[in-house]
C-alpha cells in the first residue's frame, strides 16, 4: 500500500470514528509533532496516579523502561503481560500486536482512556514511537495532572529520518550529545549522523593509530575561524595551548547504547579521501607529497592508504553496529593527484579515465571492503563522480540533482539539500545574529521541503529512503549555539520526515509548535525564539500593473499594523490580514503590536513602480548559471530580493556586471538606483564601483557618472548598499551599467530602478 493511499484510508477511518457522538475532533490541548496519521479525541481524561503499574509483552519489556523518563509516571518495575486478550483494566500497557491486527508493521496505536493507556505495535521501534508521543504530550501540556482521552494510529512516511552533527569543528561533550539524542527521540527522528572526523580535528579513539587522538584531535585555536585563518596547525595533547578532544571507544559505545534504547541509530562518518588534513599531519606518508600540512586528500596511489583506512574501519565497525558507515567522499581537490606519480601510475594501471575515476576507484574499493564486513557504504553526492559504487547510498546535499540522478539509476538516496536542510544557515535577518556561514533558511522554508522531487521516475521513488538535516559547526563553538541553530528548525524537519505531504499544513504546524517551546525549556534548550521583526516583500503583477505586497512574521498570528504613505503605523492603522496591492510608488511601513504597543522595530519597504519594469536587458557579461534568479527579467521585474542571495530574486555575477537596458523610446530621466549585497563569509562582496553611460542609438555611449563603494570589505555583517545616480536633465533610450568585481567573488544585485 503506498503512503498516499494509507493517508486517505486513515482520514476515512477517522471520519468513521467521528460518527460516534461521544467522539469529537477537537484536539483538547494535544499538540503533537510530527502530526499523527490519525488522531481522534475521545470523552474523558486519564489522571496520572501517584504510583502506576506498567505491563508489557515480553518483546517490549526493554522498550517499556523508557517510560521511566516520562515526567509524571512513577512505577517500580515492568510486569510481564501474559494474556493479550484480557488486558489489565488500569495502568500503562505495551502490547505486541498479533499478526491478525491490521496495524501496519511500522505503525503504533495509542489509546488513552480514563482508566488506562495502551500502546500497540508489531515492532519495538514502533512501540518506542508510541512512548515518545506519550512523553511529548506530557511535556507540552500546562496541566500536568491529566491527559485527554484519545485514539492515535500513526506511522512514518519515510524510514530514514536523520539529523547530523559535526563535532570535528567544535568538540561537544557526551552529556550534550545525550540531550541531543533525547530530543531526536521525542520527535521521532531515528538516525543520528555523527560527523567524527574532518580537517579541524579527529574525534574517535583508534587504538592502532594513537597519533590520531594524541595529535590530530587537538589544534592551536579554540575558534575554528581563527584556526582556519592562522595557519591551521595541530597541537600535542597536554599542551597548555591545545584545544579539542575525542571520544574513547567506551564512550562511543555507551552513547550508542543510550541512543538504541531510544530508537536512534548512530551512523559514524569517517572522512575519505578528502577533508583529512588532520590525519595527514599525523601520518604524512599517506599524502601525495609525504609532508605534513601540504595535502587534504589521501594519496590514492599509495597502498598504505588503504591499509590505514581498512584498519581504522575495522575498529569503527567494532564500536558501531549500524548498517551504514558514512565515508564522506565530498569536496576532493584533485590537484595533488594530478601531480603524484603514484596516483598517475594507478590511473594507468587500472585503465581509469582521469582523477574522477581515481576517486571512484577509492570509493568502490572501500565499498567492497565494507560489504565484505556486512555493512553498507553511504557518502555525499560527490561519490557519483567517476561512476557510483554498485551498492552505495547517496546523500544529496548540493541541491537535489545528485539524488535525482542516483535514484533514477536505481541507487538508494537520502535527500539533504543545502537549500532547505543545512541548519548552519541564518534563520532570520543576519543583522544582529551570531555569525554563521551564510545563507538564509527560516523555519517555514525547512517545513516546506518535499523529499521526493518530481524529476524522479515514479517507479524509482522507492529509492528515496528519507531526509536528513545537517549541522555544521564552524561557527557553533558552544553547545548553546548548537541549540540555537538547531531548534526549532529540527522540529520542522521531524514533520517533513514523518508526515505525508497531504497531512502537512504550515498554519497548523505553527499552532502546535507554540506549546513545544515549553518542552524545549524543560530540556534546557537554548532555542531560537521567533523574532518580532517583519519581512515585507513585493511582487509586480505585469498583467495588472500592480505591486502585490506580503508581510511575513515569525510570530504566531501577530497583530500587524501598516501604512502605505510613509507614516508611522499606530493602533489605528489598518490591520494586515493578507496581501496589499499598490498602483503607485510609495513607502510601506509595518510593525507588530502587542497590547496596543509596538513590539518590534518598524520595517519599511519602498515600492518603486518605475520606468524600467519589463524592459529588455542586454547582458554584455553573462550572469552566473548558479544564480540566474529570473534570468533576463530579474533586474527589471519590479521585485526586490529578501535577506538571502538564494531567494530567486538576487542575480549573481562572478565577473564584472555589464548590462544595457533598452527603454524602447528616448526617455526623460530623473534617477537610477541599484542595490547590492555583501556577506563576506561565503564570498559575496560589493562592487568597487558602479558606472552608468547613456546612449540614444545603443552603439555610442556617453559616460555619465561613477559611484564608489564605501562598505568595508572587512565588515563581516550582512550589508546592503544602494548606488544612486541623479539623472535630472538627461534623456536616453539605452542605459549601460557596469559594476567592478574587485574581490573576484560573487556580486549580487536585485533590481535596477529607473525614474
């Protein structure tokens, strides 16, 4: 039975139950995330007793121990449930479903009545999901003494529901990792991808290679950014200036056991063949140059490399029972391989096409090794380069292209595109936020992700195993900062991974999320609180010649007051309910009110209904194919960009910008404005200057003016600058605009405004 059919069947089942007059569809204060497949409120309440009895089928006795972590249940031991046909009339009961029960194999049923709570499932994992639901309800209710009666039948849309954490850039203690796993369990995420090794530090004890934890686990700077910019050196353990850490094999085993009891599988990632600077500093003979601090990639032509990697994996396999072992496989710089005699000899001996084939050779060889040990290789989508190993699973992070290609060719895929699932991106206006890597990924965008791209053949969609969000820690040097970047976005991820698309609704999710801040507070999570700032966006309707505005807020059902004449909003100003339409230039201002007082900063947007909208733009230098925005219409579509260059309105240029706008007729000109963005973390810079020239024939241009940049290239904050030109007294049909890309990074601009 496919997922969509199950969802429809569940709704039909719910409708049938609702015919009972004692049953109401009211949620009665249940705010479960991810949203259950079927949730039917029933009459009455269960009142937590001072002491209760817990019964479980033999297969579920260990799972039932997790009920000890329920905040309001007290019991001494789990008692054996001997007769599933005649259940105890009171208590908490976990039943292994008989084969005749139509409940899906990966589903659970939770029945709460005024006398007892019954969880039914075929599998231990599903029973744990039922316990997680029960615990989550307790943590999200104001009334800790009672529990509304309810009937829930629930199952996941995807089998793989993951959250990755990078502990290489910044080492995090086991105590924090256990809290992280607790939260994964509560939200029914079932995989913790543990990124243990990278250039910033090796984090797992390998007894055969002690230098990995004596030397490669420690560096000269606590801050990753300072270390990155100050020579990237490692340090001896015990040195007063050493920063880092590692997990012993026993600590890792303890964490695995802790996770397993909560239904979480831990997948280790051991990076190869790139991101291995720390290994090659400790064991330089494994690099192409044979020297420390020269390479990031293992020498593939050196047989010692494979001896090392296999020995490391042997110890990893002793620690981790997971079916999957992640080997990274991303961002390999192939320069050293091109110059290495050993690598070039291997290319020739193995009849490989090039260095891409060399990488594929290494991945396939490691896959063969892992397969021989009964395990399965997983890697980032670069492992597609040069040909994919036969049974490898791909994590598609560079957008969805790699995942689409792999799935359509019959390989299993986990979707984890940076655009929607990289939680190291800013989640709000970067101005005033702790430094992050860049980008803009608000909660709503995470929630909007649909894991199965339309480009995957329907017969191949089964190869999409699920989704995962990634937490890269370059700028997260404390556990508090990890909390801040991960939550509540990981909660949105949980519903993406669990709930079928037909069952998702953003407004309903927001409604339920409000109670989950209570849960996060009880777990001492330093989460990101919703901002009082507003985002005002405009889209120009070409057909109707009208600007259509939307005002967005992170707050739930805020009172937004606005004006369109540039005046300051007051409690008497119009209340924003949905879109605003403007037919002339103006300044829109808006602010949230709470108890008749402005609760945040007044936001404003100048709406420019200008002469260049819809006109032809000639690109003398082409825009970047990676950031085409709306292509030839981007700069004259009447629409400004938002806070991120990836929003589809900011057009990117890797070289100089050089465009010509054809106004169609000679126009009397008053002003030209053009806005640029700077965010130096990902390499986005202001132009050194912007120049314009005017022409009536499109051939002979007269230079008019130049405006120089005054935003420092050292300013790490997100900055915007509008370059303004006074054109009064001039007429022209053609306007040529050039912008100097002095820093040779990306330049982004969103609209050319002409009056």
